[in-house]
């Protein structure tokens, strides 16, 4: 009787694992979160809603729902309304290709001088479709 319970438990565990694996591989790659973060010596720091204008580098962080290689991501930084008369001005677009090891893609945006104060957004495209926008300000 002991062998039967162990065998049933093994089969049940195997089936549950197989079902979860199938679900993960058939689920479409998607963006689960996007946020702006402080730069901490070249690494992602704390999440920010307001970026200090004197922080020459900040990160736009894209969290994916799963690991998948070969997807193209583009992060486009836009000055919605910033000092100097910048309105809906594309500051820079950065590209990345996903790998099978990471669910997070980091886009570092930097200037050699302080940023123009104002409102900004970062549009994220996944495989050439705009899927997510994060709004923030630089003060």
C-alpha cells in the first residue's frame, strides 16, 4: 500500500509540473511592468516618479511575464513638455533583444549635462507594437 501512495503522489506531481510547463511555454510574451529607476553606480536603483534633473543617468526598466529569447524591445524617451520649448520631442530611442536568461530589460538614458525639467514619457514597443507607456517628470 505504501508503494501505491508514493507512486500516485509521483504521478500527480509529474502531471502538475507538465501542465505548468505547457502553460508557461504557450503563454505569449508580454510586458508585465514598466518603471523609471534611479541609477546606482550603473545598476538599477529605487523606483522613481520624479527624476532629479541633476541625475545624468536614469533607467527605464521593463519587466516581462516570462523569459524568451529573440523578442525586440524599443524604449523611446519623449519630452512631452520640457523647458526650452520641447513638446512631444523624441529624445532618444534605445533597442534591445531579449534572451532566455532574463525577464527584465534595462534601458539606461543619460546626458552629459542636467536634463531639461518637465514631463516625459517612455513608450515601450514589443516586437514593433507599442504596448506600454510610463509617464514621469524630471525636476
